[in-house]
C-alpha cells in the first residue's frame, strides 16, 4: 500500500498548519508603546547631558521592542534616529540639518556615518477668500 504522504514537504505543511503567528494581546502592545515613548524621552535627556552612547542604547532597546510587538514608530520618533547606523540624532551634536528647496526636503546628515536622511515637506496652501 502506498504511503499517505507522497513527499516530506506535504507532511511539513500539514504539521505547521496549527502553528500560526498570533498578535500579542492589546494590553501588551499598549505597554510596549508606553515603554518606547519613555525610552525616547530618556534618550533625549541622555543626549542633552552628553551621554550619546546611552542614548544610542535606548534607541536600540526601543527598536527591539517595536520589532517584538510589531509596532510602528510615530513620525517624531522615526526622525530622531539615523536609519543607517541607528544612532540617536540631536541637532548641533551629531546631525546637520539643512533644507533643500530643490527637492523640497529636510536633509539630516548623520555625522557619525555620513548618511543623509531626507524627509519631504510641503508648503501649506493659503485659503483664498472670495
């Protein structure tokens, strides 16, 4: 009599069917989001006091939390670290901020790795009154 499973891959698919990915509970995601906000606050305080190594560690921990709980950073949080070396960016200390009118973008150059992070901006349209 022939084997019920003709190949190993089919057997593997059947056994892995019950092992689906689940989202973390809502209360754990909210707690992780609060911790991420606290870590960014502490990173700002550490960077202002000259402890950039500690600020970089806080960004690392916040990224790990976000990845573990599948959370997205808010816009302000995303713009506070370099997307190449993941160092905390503090204008005047380790980042140069320029406005490029040609590309209509704010260019933040990380002075640690020389990577240029570009964030587009749009002019607000003034309302015309009749």
